[in-house]
């Protein structure tokens, strides 16, 4: 058996069998977790339905309590006492009917198929039916006997309606004692309630598809079930596989939620399919990895041989990366050491040649004597003065002053040096633009001695002149302001030029600045200044720009002057 077949057999034993075992284990765990989560969901839904039922029973209790000692009920049940007559009976009937109509907004009241009051004096009042269609005689005595010693709203079970026109339809029967102002019993209240009302409550409150609910009273009789034929019969548990959650209500009734497992069987099937696909995918992916691994065993040898050929031909000097402590790794390491030594020798030769060229260039630069420039400018200045060309004289004075500032080799100067440079530059541009702008300095004398990087203000003044003031109709003003807060120096450059759009501001700070023009004094751009300040002082320092069209531009420069003075 060759090496590749051995690798493949090892792969089957080490990868496939554990993968199948892990897949089956994962399937078991996921189905168990899913069933547990589904049980929690059914339980949560059952608790919610119980809270709805409790609210409905509370509403039923409140309605019955309203009539417990109601004045209209008392008047109606005692109408034949004393001097009361038939007129009063009709009047009280109307008043009591209006009371019942006012309760029609309650959903549970609409489920009352029959409500009657009867007093010990022989008087009675019927709502939603009449006494002419009562199918069971003597039911009043049944109520009296059954209600002895019972207080509040009393549930008497589920039975056929006493109202003959309803046939044998099952009804929930409730009693309640009626008392007068002195809490003396004067009669009873009899209620027949349609159990289908609870069916609507259960169906409307159930949020789990395929689940059903059974409501059982304290006599273990079915109050409501999806199987209508079970209403009124004794409840027996089903034997089918399902998740069953039972909750007790305060009145002794029970709610049983039933959710067949078939509702989540599709999910089980989907999980199984996913695991099968994942196992197959793992097998294919692992096979690919095995193929790559066998290739990688041989590939470093080919790579090393190719690199040696290139070194021998003198075309390339590339290192071979193989970070292992085997024989191939040792061979590769020796080759890399040789390559490094060859590269270092080659780079030394290049560096030496570059230094020679730089020395030649500096020697050429040194041939231009700066004093020659100063003497030439001074000669031109006296010639302009003799010929009374005062503008040229002023420009040469300003240029001479600027060159003197620029020729200083240090990177750090003072704010005063920057101002002198700006004055000279501003004088040249004012002559050129014939008083187009006015340059104002609001810098305290004490601030001028503070150290700061050189050439950081001029690019902004240049940008303000060329792109802010020059396109503007009429003259403009450029102000240079300074202030100190804590250990920071703030330099503000403000102009009332044509302003810039937000995208122009963004472009300036992203190496596309307008100040890189052919007419500029130098190529020290705005973004260059921003980067220099951040490199010197930190990310919280640098440049911020605010600009509005036809209003002007405000540049704020933040410098830590403690750092520059060190």
C-alpha cells in the first residue's frame, strides 16, 4: 500500500468515524434542546392564556357582585311588597333592562344566554328569555337548596339549559345570593353562560400553530374542547404523543394545553438533513485538505530547487520560507543564510553608489553661493531706488527678508519669525494685487517668542489670497489671531473670501489641497502642515477648517508650545 492510500485510510479512521459520531450526538442534543424550547414556548403560551381566563373570571365575578345588592334589583324583587303596584313593576323592569344593556360592552356578558332574578316574595325578572319556555319545573327550589351556606358567585356545573327553545345545549350554570340594604337575603340570581365563549378566548389567545387547549372545571368536566362533543363529559387524558402543559386556575378549574410532537417533526427532519449535508461537506473538504497536505510535503523541495536555480543564474535573490525542524527545514535555513549574505553585499554596493551620487549633487549645490543671491538682490534694490521704482524696491526688500527666513536651517522657529515671513510675503502679494486685500495681525508680543514649526501659516495665507480673496469682488481681509489655552497655542487664519464647499474642505485635508499651485511660494501643502503637527504633538493637534460660501474661511491651528520649547 502506497503512502497516499495509507493517508486516506488514516483519514477515514480519524476523521470520518468521529465526524459521524459527533453528528449523531449533535442531532440528539439539538432535538432535545428544541423539544425543551418548544415545551417552554407552550408553557409560556399556557400561562398567558391562564392570565386571560383569570381576567375573564374576575370580570364575571365583578358583574355578579354588581347585582349582589343593586337598588334596581332590590326594587324589582320587592315590587309586590307594601303599596307598590303594577306600574312600578313595569318601571323597575325598564330600569333593570337598561342596566343589563349597559353591560353589553363586556364580551363575557354577551355570553350570558340567560339571566334571571327571583325573590322570596314570588317576584322574578328574566333577561334574554321568558319564564314561559322553562323546560324544568321546580328549578327554583333546586337553586335554593343548592345555594344554602354558599356565598359569592357559585358555579353549579355544566348542564342542559332550562330554556326549552335551546334544546339540549350545554350551559355553565352560576348562582348568586341577592340582599337588600340591610344585607338580608331577598332572592337569587341565576346565570346560564355559553361555554363556547371560552372557546373563542382560547383560540384568540393561542399563538402556537397546531396546538389545542382543554378547559376543565373543578368537577373534572370538560368546559370547552375543540371536540364539541366532549363538552360536559368527564375529562380523560389522551394517549397520543404530545407536549402537555397543565395549569390550575384560582377557581379550581384547569387548563390543559396540548401540542402534538408532529408540529416540530419537520424541524427534526430539517436538522437531520443539515447534519447529513454537513457530514458530507466535511468529508469532501477533508479529502481536499488531504490532497493539499500530500502536495505540501513535496512542494518545499521543488520550491527550494527553483530558488537555487535562480540564484545560480543571477536573476533573483529570493528566500524560501519553510518553518519546520525537519531535514528540508535545515536545508532551507542554510540556503536562506546564504541568500541574506548575498543580498547584504549587493545592498552595500548600491548604498555606496547612492552616497557617491548624493555627494556629487551636494557639491553641485554648494557651488551656488547664497551670498551671491543676497548681493544680487541688494544691487537690484539700489538700482530700483536710483530709478525711483519704489514698488520694485519694496518687493526686493520683502523677497530678501523672506529668503533670509527660509535660509535658516532649523525646523523649529518662533511665531515672530512666522509673522515676519508673512509680512514680507504679504507685501509682495499686495503689490501684485494692487491692494486687493488687507493683512491684519492680532498676535500679542508675548506670543511671538513661542517656538513653533516653521512655514506652517504661509500656505493658508497663500490659499486665502489665491482662492478666497482674488475671485471675490472688491477687497478682502485676512486676519492672523493667536491665543493660549492651558499648554496649547491656537493660531487662527480668517478670511472673508468666497469660501469653499464641504467637499473642497475635505479635499484640502486629504492631500488634494488647492495650495499646490504653480503660483505658490513652495510646495509645503496644507495637508503636509496638518501631518507635521500631528507627528510632532499627537493626534489631538493639527488643523481644522470651517468655510461657508460667500462668507469666508476660518482655519484653526492647535500647537503644544511646551513641546516646541523643549
